């Protein structure tokens, strides 16, 4: 039976965070006993874009610092790294490290920040979709990988946690290519599982002290949760995380895909909870993204008819030019290449939009919202 650790942690006070992180990481023998060929460990954090810690978009630096110090105590040379959304180059990476608090973590602990923006193609023979994939080079240069995700909803995948966090090993704008190639939710879920199975993190944590509900992972509403979640098995971790968020775990595409591929069954009774029992940490169900569909006509009409309604009425991004700062991040991050800049403002060919919401996710000014057709709300109603 897989173990998932739940620790209550009411704030980002460093002493409190360190106690929760250290006691969680004690449950992973590999952090102490794994062979040190290079002696290097990668902390794969969530640095979606240039946000400050208070935005609850990126992994909080207090959690990262505690994980760094734990690994250093075990003799590891720690590297903090991620490939955020959008272009992947050193100057932009430094700006994101600085805004998110990672520069201060490196200064306080003496750990390294990854500035190697090169990538390598790897073979992934057991993959369902990605038999070969491009990943950031640092992943191949370490002995140990610890993933630290953020507890958030996600406009395309419903939930972003341990598995989804590993999408950040795909470099920069290559993410957009994969989004376009695997733009259906089911295919993209398999894609994420393929990445997770290749990386196979030794340990995964989720910073759920402050999370995000609604239109996550960057434009939702911050939500205090007061928890730290951790596990060796990222699929078991996400099963518990989605349950705490108030979701049926098997409604989440990555949990579904893991079950379909016999990696984990997505059932809470198959998890041994360590620390605070899941029943002692009740959380009011998170508001789900406006883009998420739960069909009320499935099984009533032919599948072709259902798919027609989904395609015709699916949510699409809406651009507010008065808020736009003309940065062009939406254009550069669009997998379908349907955005053009006219008079320094984005204009989208929505007929060819694939509803991945990368533009919404990457916009630093929150100038992009999600438009949901009134009939879509009726046919694909969601529990709130």
C-alpha cells in the first residue's frame, strides 16, 4: 500500500515549514541512501511564470529552502530548476528565479540555480505517446530528483499536482509543440504520464499551504489550505490531493490515465495516510475552472452529437485589450499559432483555437479570461 504524508502547516513561517518538510522527507529512504554518482540532486519546482510568492502561482521559497536544507544535511549538492512557460533563456530564467524568491533561497543555502537552458532528446520506449521527447539537460545530470508542486486547479487538466508539475522538464516553447500534438485532454494526460514515468521522481511534495481555486493555474483565486502533502508515488499523492480539493480523483484526467495504465487505481482506500488523517483536514471543495466539462448528455445522445456540441460550444479565451501590456507572451506560448499582434494587442483566430488555455496561463497581466457559452454551462454543468 502506498504511503501519502499529510502535514498541517498553517503559514509560511520558516520554522513551521521546516518541521513539516523535514518530517515528511524522513519517509523517503532514497533521500538518504541512494548512491551518489554525481552527488547532485534536482529540486524540480513549479515556476510557471514571473510571479511573486504571495500570488500562490509558484512553489513558495520557504518550502523550497526547507527541502534544500534537508537534502544538504544528507550530503547532496542541490540544484533548483524548472523550465517555466514561454521562452527558455538565461535572462528570463533569472527574472523568474528572482521574482519567485529562488535567488534568495540560493543565497541563504549556497545551493545552485540551474541556468543550463540546453536540452537533450531521450528515448522513452515504454511510453504510450512520447516514444522520444526533449527534456532540459539538467534532468540527465543528477542522481536524485525531488518534485515540489503547487496545489492548484488547472483550466485544461482540472488539477495540477505531482504529475503535472513534471511537464516543466520539457523546455520552453517545446511545451507548445506538445500541447498542439496532444491537444485532447485524454492524449495530453497520457503525455504527462509518459513524462512522469521517464523522470520517475524519487520523492514528490505539494505546497498546499496556500493553493489556488477557480481558473488556475495562474488566474484563479488564492485559497488558504494549511497543508503540506508528500509521497514517493506521485499518482497516490495526486489521488489524495484531488480528494482534499473536493474532487472525485477519477474525474481528473491524469488520475484516470494512471489507472488505465495500471500505475495506480486512483482509490483513496489504497493509500495509507501518514501524519494527519485525511478526515481531520476537511477543506471546503475548491471552485473548479470554468472551462471544465462534465457532460449531462453523455449516453443520452450519440457520441458524435456530443462531440459536435463540445467542439462547437467549448470555452475559449477572451482578450481584454485595456488590461493588456503588449508583452506578446500569449503569442509566443500559443501551441496552435492562432494569435497575432495587431496594433500591439493580441487578436486570436478562435475558430482554430484548441482550448488549451496556454495564453490564459501565461498572461502576466490577467488580461485573458475564459468565455463559456451559456448552452455549454447547461449541457456540461459542473458541481461547485
